[in-house]
C-alpha cells in the first residue's frame, strides 16, 4: 500500500523518535529520508531535535538537492541521500545513524567480514567502511556509493552508519541489525580472530538477501 506525503511525514517523525528510544542516534545527529516518487524525496531538517520535528519541518527536495517545499534547511547530509536514490531505484528509504557501536567500529576497521548470518541476509555482503570525507561533501557521497554497491548498508569512516530499505520500516530494521552486528563484532574481536562464514553459508545468505529484495 502506497503512503501519501502526509503519511510519510508522520512515519519519518515516528522513526526519528524510535531511533532515540533505541539509542541508535543522539541529539540532532543522523537523518532520515524517503522517496516520494522517482524524482522527489522527503528529508529531515538540519539541527532540529527529533522530538521537536513537526510535519511542516520535513523538506520535499528533488534529487539535485533543491528544496521544493519547506522553510527549513534540509539535512546537511542531503547530498549522499540523493546520490543513493539516483543510483539505486530499489532504495525507497534511508536512515543515517550515529549509533555507538557503529561509531566505534567505523573508527578502527575498514570492514566487518561476513561472520554472522544477519550480515548477508540483511545487508547483502560485508559491512564496509567508506573512506573518510567531510560531512555533507560530494566526496563523502562518492566514497559511500563506492562501498555500498547493491547492499543495504555501509559505515562512514569515523562517523556512523547509512542504512537503506524498500520502506522506512525496512531501513529501520537494517539500522537495528547494523548496530547489533557492530556490537557483536566488537565482543567477538575481544576473544580472538573472528571466524568468517564458509562459502556455502555466504551463498545461502546472499540468496536470502536477493529473494527479500524482490518481494
Ligand atoms: Zn552524520
């Protein structure tokens, strides 16, 4: 069932509050967007606490980042959101978090190998950390696209996570899973070298990921 713009705005507000509740972001950090149609998206405003966002604060922008409706400034990270939508027809919602374990991992390693079933089935492959670039820059968007490929998530170096889905609920679920994976990766790394899933396990999870995509 397709949602109209007002319903999508309400859903974005709901997701923002849920991100705070589940400790997936803090303060005004992170941002949320979703596709309205092929050329337009809704995105959260810059520097407004999630609990204060009202439907009118959410911006309608085109894929060149131009504001079509709304008085506030769109999120500073609008360039990477629009870059993903331009490159991925299947992505209908994006959630960017500054969750604690994702921040920790993104500040130390370049990728999390496929060591848990969830990584493949939800993300579609290893969770890669994109090369560092300044927040809001075109370079950050480019670096992110390079590692995202057709997957549902990637980490931004020293910064946080970017999670995609075919709707806001799915993007939120990916955000949850990414944080869980980062936490377990940190725990297992303390015990020693992490065992990567064998080839057959990776193939099986990749098939599950592709099946979910078509649904
Ligand atoms: Zn950020």
